[in-house]
C-alpha cells in the first residue's frame, strides 16, 4: 500500500482554512489552523495530533480533497501518539482480525457487503433487496478496516484493506453494494488517497435503495412521519451520498425535520470519544445531540450507521423518540414488518 | 444393596421416592466435572425434616454413608458418594417458608433452588434480592452456603455463607439443632451474634457434620436499575490497584474479572466487570460517573480503558445467573469444564494468570480465567477453568493433570482452596495449622463418630 | 444413533428443567418423578451410558425415555448451541429402542394399533366421521381447505365434541372446506415422537399420496400435533402443503365480526399446547380469539407462552400413559395453577390437552369450579344457542 497522496502546496495556497476552522473540537481559527496543518504535513508536532477526536469532518470541509484527516491519522501513528488506551486498541485490532468465520450467500457479480456488521444479517431482507439477495458477504474478511482511523492506526488499514479487496476479487465480484459508509469511503476515498487500486465497482447503498424504491414505487405506502437524521462520521468520506438520504425520505413520504446538527454540521454520536477515555466530552456530545433530536419534534430518528444506532438508540427511546435504521424505514414503507 | 435397607427407606420416604435402579445409581454417581465416578447404593428423595432424621438414624444404625445433595453442581465431586451408601437428593424440600420484608430475611427449606427463590422474590418482593451465584439456577441455596459460595452481592457483603441468618440442621445422630437467633427467638435474623456462633460447625463442612433442612438468608435492597461498565487492561500488574480504586468508591454492587483468549476480541486483556445499581437514572448515572472518575488515571496513562458494551451485549452480562458461564463447557464441543477457584489476595492476579496460561499451553487446553471480588477486595475467588471434551479421554486426562498442578500452585501462592476436591482437601489438611487440625478432628469425631456423613470429604482421622 | 456426536456435550447444568424465568421446574417428567434421571440432562447422560454399554436397556430406562413428553421446554431453556436438537435427540434414542424391539408394552401396543387400524383406538375407519353425523359438513372435493381431524378428534369422546365445535364455526364462517371421512388416517406425529420413524414415513407417505390425489393444497388441523407433523415433518417426504391450525384461521374470522358474539362474563386462562406454542411459535392466535369475546377477561397463568407447562400428554403419553397419574402429574399441577389464578375456564386448543386436563380436574375434584373448554367451545358459548 502506497504513501498518502497529500499535497502540501494545496495547504500553502489555501485561503479558506476550513479543515480546522470548521472543526467543532480542535477550534483553531483562520491561519492558525492552516499553520498547524502545515506543521503536521512537515512531520512536526502539533496540538491537533492530541486534540482531534476523529470525527472525520475535516475530510468533508477541505474542498480541495487534500485528506487532512488521513494525514492526521498517519502522523499520529508515526509519532507514537496513542489516542485510545492500549488495551482498547488491542481489543479493536483483534476484533477485525480475519478468522475464517465469514459468511457468504449465493454470490453473483453484484453483491451486498455487510462488512462486519451483524445487524445487516437481520435487516437486509424483503422486497428492497430481492433482486440482489442472497448475494452477500459478511465477516472480518470483508471488513474495510477504516474504523482504525478512529484509533490512529492507518498501518492496520494499509495492511488489511488490500487483502479485503483481494477477497472480493477472488469471489469474482464485480460490483459491491456497500451497506456502510465506511466501506464505501474505503473504496472511493481512502484507497485512492493511498494509491490502492479497487478491483470492483463500489456502489453506495443509498444509490441502490433509491433505484429500488423507484422500481417498487407502486408498493410504497407513504409513511407520513417526521424524522430526524443522524449523520455518521464515515459519511464525511462521501458527502454526495449523504444528500441522497433526503431523496429516499421524499420517495417514502417521510418528512425530514430541521435540526441544528444536520448535514455539514452533524455531530458525532460520541461513542468513539468515550473509547478514547473522554467521558465528559462523550456525555456532552450525546446529551446535545439527543436534546437537538428531541427538540426537532421528530417521531423517529433515522440512522445510517449501525454503531450510531447502538450508541444513541436506547437513549433516544427513553426520551420518546423511536430509533430506526434507514433500511428498516424503507421496508416499513413497503409494508414489511420490521 | 440390601433389601432390608431399601425397604426401610421406602417405609420412610415412600416407594416412588426411593431408587436402587441402575439408572439412578449411575447418574447420582457422577458430576459434570473431572472427578471419577462412584455409584451410591440408594437414592432417596425425602419430603421433610422428619424423614431426613429417620434416614440419618437408619444410616447410623446400619453404618452406611449418606451424602446430601443439592443440584450436584460443585464440579469438584463433593456430592459423589465415594463410599456408596445413600444419596439424599434434597430437591423435594423446596418450600419458601417465610419472608420478613422489613427485617430482610427469608427462610427456605434445604432443597430450595436459587432460581425458585429468585423468581419468588421478583414476583412477591420486588424490592428484595438475595446474593445470586452464577451457578445454574438449579443450585440450591443450602448447598451453596455449605461450600461458602459467592454471588452477586459478595463484593458488598461477603461470602454467601456470611449472609446466613439461621439454620435448622439434622445432626449425624438424627437430632435436630437450631443455629442462630432462631434457637431462642421466633425470628431468624442472625446465624450467631449475640450468641456463641456455631454456624461454623456446618458451613464449609460439605455435609460432613450435618444436613441443613431449613435455612434463613439475608436479603438486600433490589434497586430498579442495574448496569455495568467493563474496564479493560492488558497490564495484569495493575489489577489490584484498579480494584482498590473501584472498591474505594463504595458505589459498586459486584465486580468480576474475566480473561480468555477466544474470541479474539477478548484476547490479551483482562476485563473488569463493574456492576452498579440505582433506583433512578440520576442515581445510576451518578455512580457511573464516579466509577469513571475513579479510574481516570489509568485511562490517562493509556494502561486501561472502558470498553464499549453495546446494548446488544448487555443482557449477557446482566443476566442473573449468567448463562454464558455454563456455555464455557461447550467451548470444545464436549460438555465439560472444571475450575479450581481458590480464595486469595487480589494482588495475586498476575501470578494466577501466568500460571493459567502456562498450564493451558503445557496441556493444550482451552482456558478461561474468572474472578470475583469478595467483601470490598479483602480477597477474591480466582477460577482456573479448563474446558474439556468429555468424549476425548486424553483431553480429560490432560485437564486432570493441569488441575493437579493448579492445586500445588494455589498452596504456593498463599491461596485457600474453595470447594476443594478430595485431593485438595488432603493438601489443605497437610498444610493446616496443627492446633486447627486438632480442633477440627475433635468437632468431626464428636459430631459424627461413625463417620457416616459424606465420608472421604474432610477426612480428618 | 442419530445425534450420537452431540450426546456427550450436555453439561447437566439443569437450566432445561426450569422455566426461562426460573419460576419453577417445568419438565413434565421431572416434575412427576423428581429424580434427575427423568430430566433432559438425565436422559442425555443415560443415553450416552447406554450407547457406551455402561447401562442396559431396562424397563426403568424405557420409562425414563418414553416418559418424555416432547414438550420442548428443554429446547427453550437449554443454554447450549445444540438445544434445538434436544427433542430430536430423545426421539432418536427411542428410535434406537424401537429398532431393537425392546420397548414398553404400551408403546408396542400403540404402534401395533396404528399399523393395523390406522388409529390407536382399534376402531374401524368407517367410524372416523361419526362426530360429524349431524353436521352439514362436506366430504373433501376440491375445497379450499382440507379439515384434518386426526385420531383424537375422530374417536375420543371429548375430542369429538371439540371437532364438532371447530367444524361448526368454520361452517358458520362459510369456509370452503371438507373432510376425508373414512379415508383419513393417523398423521403420525406421536408415532414419530415414540421413535418409530419407519411407521411414521409409511403414514406420512400414505397421507401425502392421498392429499395429492385429492388435490389438497391447504390443510386446517384440529390438533396441534397433526399441525406439527404436516408443517415440519412432511416436507422432507414431499408433502408441501399450506398448513394451519384451526385457531390461525379462526382468529381473523372472530376479529372481523363474522360471528354474532354475545357477552360471556368469565375469567379465562389459556393453556398453551406445546405443539402449537413452543414447537411452532404460535402463541397469539388463540389469545386473539379469546380477547375478541366481549366479557371475557383473559388472564395469564404463571407459566405461559414459551414457559407454559405441558399437560403431560405429549410424546405419545396421552395414549401410553407412561407418565401416569398421581399428585405430581403435570396436568394436576396445571389445574392447581389455573385455580390459583382464579379462573373459571381453562381454555385449550388441543383435544389431547383438553382430555388430560379435564381428567386431572376430575381427579382433584374441581371439575365443577374449573371448566376445561376448547377455544372453539368458548366461542360457541359466546355465540349462544
């Protein structure tokens, strides 16, 4: 796996300094942020390497596509700056280790990738997926490993991601429908940034769902409900896909309510922050996020990322908001029991 | 088997509750652990104290052994009738006799299961609970205290035997003896104080000094909510410091530790499960925060951290008893595990872990370490557990050899065996203070002169 | 033996004996005998001992194996991965005994009668539809549904009343259905549960052939036992039918107001049949029917749904009576539980449960204060004369 394609000149010529200016956590205004980013690029120490909470947002803020977050992650590891306690890091690295316990359905050239998210084994069924199921893959062998950005370990990604892609290739898969933003981000953002070739066509599941909903429009029963939407960090790796959520909501008769932490201003679910040991910050993030959702008046909170769902879902229930994954929401609109 | 004894037993308990069939003798001659089998001659299921008195008198007259049995779950062969005789299965005596809600105690019969009491309290006294062990729910309360079991409240209040509040015991002579406040009062609130505490004549003796037919145990507040956080570290040397800090908070219900190499997610780390309770969200969250803050220094040094216990994982950990403990038996798809669970200082954790890994490698066995903190960390139970495949004789033998090495190690490290096998009991006797041994012998010889009570256990002669 | 590779994996932890919430022991044979040998764990260890030659086939071992009511409480409660197979393991052990030719006389007679007469009552086939003599029920001839009545509904006095009640309601609702009359034979569920898999295959193949010849696509059964056999065990022999228990057909009909239901002031508890509930996950339809009746106060027994206590009739015990009677028989325990809940009607959806529980109520002497009624009979009562 290659070097990160980071162009220092783009930062030198930057006039917006958005990457860290817009950051909710590092909070470096104007040229100060730019300076820190340049220090990081040149291999110097920077406070950012210690204060970044890995929300991925700067990947979206940088309009030049210069991958500030990947750079931060690379340099953290290079400098031996641990952002999570060592045992937690070990736990997560062990978690993603391929152990030969993967599952594959009846594979065709186009397949669904569940990554390593067991919830998809239950959620992905019904009319929405019937033209591709049971062609699916699941397990560590198909886990994109991008999550290790949260742990400041790009080396793990660089070591494992090519093997994962090879695993897809060996099965003759030509098109991969990614059910998690992180996988899609791995193949469309991270792999190119590190100069890795992707031997298949990645498809974001929002694209797939939209197409299916169009095909199934006669069967859609508009839900007529108000929902809030929790945008996950990994969606920052593929911003255009994020905006398809609105189209999905429109097609199933769902009203997306306005909330403060929407779109580019989305707020982290807090769970990774907790893993980093930042208890107070994690609590604050979750409290603010949940209050914002409750205030929005939504009946449901729709999740894209199963981990945001796990982090916030049970807390939202206590506040009277029903958590639901977007796949379940679409299936509900198709009259299926979820 | 003597027909005359069988007839006498039938006379006492009724024909349908006495068996000399090969099938019952086979089953009651075994337990799920590694002990060698030894069949009884008779199995009897008495219904009340009077029947037990008669059985004990009969056994004394005939000079045959009797072995009282709860659910037979010690795993260390404590209820295997090594010298044959009569197994008294206590499980028909499972009535819950009285709950004193305000004084927080319950009186049960000697065969009452943990599960039944748990369900009864949940339904009728939702603000009360007892210290539920992680043994399967068939485990009886009496057998659990007789082996000094531990449970969900042991971190706060001590061994389950410390929570006994009174007993009715059938002595080896067949006489009945009451132990504790119930000896002089209608109320079963204390096992000893302010009287001379004679509960020690029975607790820890594995039925070699008497059979508990009634038992009172203390109950404690049951809060509406219960949650856990799991603190993870790969530095075993820090375990006792971490436990010291957590117990200092006085906010914690139960603390258990587990370490195992599989699944990989658990590899290389020790997992300290910290349970806490509350009647309100605020109380629960306050305690959570206090616990987090207590361990902040370990997080800052990156030596440890709280893992993410996803909501889907929580039922497994919050389950009482924890069913996943039994599942360890099937790790090798072979229906067996045994553990030696000495009681020792928390600071011995790293040495125990090293020994466990060493033996696992040496004997090629799947291992699991499980520890429970007792009584504000005065000590802990550390389980050296090995899974084995019952159908693989070589593996069973390897597990036996590993356990034998564990036994030696426990003595070296200053531990005291918990529910020891007969061999471990012998080791204890070898190492015990001579004055103590003399006193134990006096007690045993005086109480059970014919040595009919669960013989071969605490063999002091 | 089938499942031989699993037998040694039982840890005899005893979870299998309890309800899932530990309310009490819930294994019918363990409740009756109280020896651990009669619990699922006991059976597992004894099967292994028997296969290893450590113990012999004896009348006691047969009693232990054949007193299993196949109620599947153990399947529900065992914490191990092989829990799903427990009932099948016990059937496989019985199969070994059947194949060796040494089984209890009651089992031998039951199987012989089925083989000879096509029913356990040694009754002629022409008497099969006697229960329907005064009913305007049609012989199956391309109807939407075949109403499969089964042996108990056809021959047993109590069963016949229930068959009549169910048929009455289905006729009133205008369901297109017919019966096979004297062509109907045993569904084989209990034959299979008693371990005679060869006879079961013979019965199943005969039924499948008959159903196919007559163009049957959908079956509604009176008995949950038949429902289980058709739904779960006929497929592998080529019998792919849409199978329903009658309560599943009746529930939407009752709720859609097809029947003119009057008020029935009664406190009613529902006793789950093992073959409808635990074996097939149907807990709601019977309850939905009872809830729809004005005046009925549906109360749950302590042991209900997944935790329900078996009547003791399953696994062929209804016919062989190996589990026998006595104070500790599960049916009597169940009746006492119903009395404690203060109900006047204990509703069932299985003719075997009805008979077992009615006999127990009589034995205890409480049949005046506690009626055992099939759910269909409760509906009939609400409709009135």
